[in-house]
C-alpha cells in the first residue's frame, strides 16, 4: 500500500494511492477509517481489510497538495549507517573513522515538530552559509516493542519513505566541537515523502532494501547510491534503538546519508542557496522535491 497525507479544499487527511488516484480513507469508508495516518498505523491490522475494500476512484494525484506522510511523527531517530558517507564526510575534514563506529550503530534525535513535505520551501537558517541536503531512507515503526531482537525487527516495520535530513553544516560544526548536538544545525527542517510505502510492497530482505537512491540539485545529479549498501541494516538499528526503551507506532528511524548523498562529500560543489531545487528519488518510494528559501527577519532587535 502507498499512503499519503494530502490536502484538498483546505482539508488535510490520510489517503491511499491507487492507479494514480488518491482515495480519501476517511471519506470513502464513511468515517470508519480515521482521518490521520498515525491513527491508522496504530491499529493497522484492524483497518487493513476496510482499506483493501475501498474503491479505486478518487482525486487525481496531480490535483491534490501532498504533505509529509506523517506530518507529526512520534519521534525521529537518525542513524549513521552508511560507511561510505562516514568515510567521505570525515575525510573531507581530515579525520578518520573512529573504531567505535564499527562497534555499534549510533543516532541523534531530530526535531519531529519541524517536518516538511513534498514541495515545501526549506528556509535557510539565518547565519547559515553552508546549507546541505542529505539523501536518506526512513523507516516507520508499526507496532510497540522493547528490546527487539534483530531477527524480529522486520515485524515492527510499517513501511518506508524518502527522507531529507537538511543540515546547516557551519552551525553543526561549531556545535559538535562542544561535544553535544547536532542541534541548531539540524532542527530547522526534515523532509519526508511523497509516499509511505508498506514493507510488503518492497524487497526487504535481512533488514535491507535493494533500491537505487539519487539526488539532484537544479536538475543535475549529485548523488547516486543504493540502500542495500548500509553497513548496519534496519534490523540492527531497530534493535539498537529499542534497547532499554519502548518504540511506538509512528516513530521514524532514518538510515543516515547514503554514500555521495550530500554536498559535504563533494566539496567542489557550491552549498545550497535560495532558489535552488533539490530532488531526492528512491526506487518504489517516489521523488521528494523541495525549494530553498531564505529565513525571514522577525522584526525584533
């Protein structure tokens, strides 16, 4: 199933895409299915049959406004799972990979209240001169679990979507010198979408997906990789995320940046500026597009 959160006539609601048609789940089920996707995920086994029985007619995909599939996820954990990215990004700063990276997958919490969707304008933070995109794959947790074993992790996955972990590299670099963060270098925006595709529609094997990943800036391809090249699989990072803590439906877990998946790895390129367009594509998950804008002055001294 391919889920969306969409807007039509000022109403924002969950839908499912069938044959390029967006079917409103709440309207088409006469109110049986909730309006918000997060509520559907929490009780998906209950609603699954009703969703399968819905008609295929609805709104044309091109006639609706797509929001992030999960506009307000429960949380966002972003891991650091692609070795090529770690080697390249640290190498650009004259650093090697610390041995601890090979011992366990690590993550940071991002701002789940600053989620953006397809075609949203991403405002470059004031004082940022090194704005970057990051091409990632995001997993959405589908059921509650704690201390999940890696071999059981697939049972807790609801689906996957494209993720752009926007980064203010100059702000981030200062924060990390202090030993905390990233914080202001990351908390201004994370983009998801356009679709949230259930795991049964995807070639998930041993916690990995064989899906081509591409990133474009103003139509020029900057990034090319494959999700299967994760050093740590989603099974392993879900196991790590759930150690001594409960994961809940609607939590998002990012893969980290695929190799070549950001400007930081390609220092001969210019950083993003207002007016630039970034398109991130992953096979079977669609293309997530955003324009860069400038953060407006707030009028206060």
